[in-house]
């Protein structure tokens, strides 16, 4: 696993953050629980590129994320998704999962909060604005809620 602090230059990062935190950005509800998916807990998300690599948005939306594409080395993006978890009274860890059967997963943290990404081996990466982590997509990991910010937002990208 690699952790990159201040991954994007300030202007590019701020443009992506402003785009994804704009009140007019489209968010969709997705059920998430400790066992995977269900009715006990949810998050807001937007899928730019679906798991099968199908683009699910306009070219204008993808262009807003382009600075990230330019910083990573990839042959094919297989999924691009942004997740938003609202503040909770306690940190809730979700279920461990893998993102794809091969390739690389990247997470760009869009805000600093007490939420984190946790790996099955116990390692945690704190949610710190403009930090990017990349790791083998077969590593089991999970995300969390936060208690000290209105929301926790991460941009998740899977690629080969």
C-alpha cells in the first residue's frame, strides 16, 4: 500500500472538491450494513463508471475528475465512484470487502475527519484531505462514518 499526502496540486484538488460538494451535485442512496448491503445503514454515492467499466455519466462530469486520471498510471479504469457518509454519534465500521478480483484501488480523501479506511490486517488510514492511497484491489478493507465533521467524502477508483 502507498499513501500519498497532498496528492493533487491545491487548485486541482479544490476544483474536484468544489464539484463534489456543490449543493447541485447528484447523490443517490445506497444501502450499506456490516454484512454488506441491506436496510440498516446507508450512504450517498454517485457512480461515474460502473463496476463493468461502463461510463454512467456525462463527459463534462468525467472532465472534472481529469486531474486525478493524469496522476495515476492505468490502462483501464474499471470503476469510479464517490461515497458520502453523514456524521454519526459514533464511528461505525462497515463490512470488509474487496473492490475487484485484480488490479489497483485508489481512494482520494476529500475532507479531513475522524473517519478512516481500515484493512483486514488492522492497518488504518485516516481521512485527511487530499491524501490518496493505492493498494491491491484484492486487499480486504472497509470504510467508516465520522463523528467530527458533517460528512466523510471519498473518491474511489478501481483500475488496471
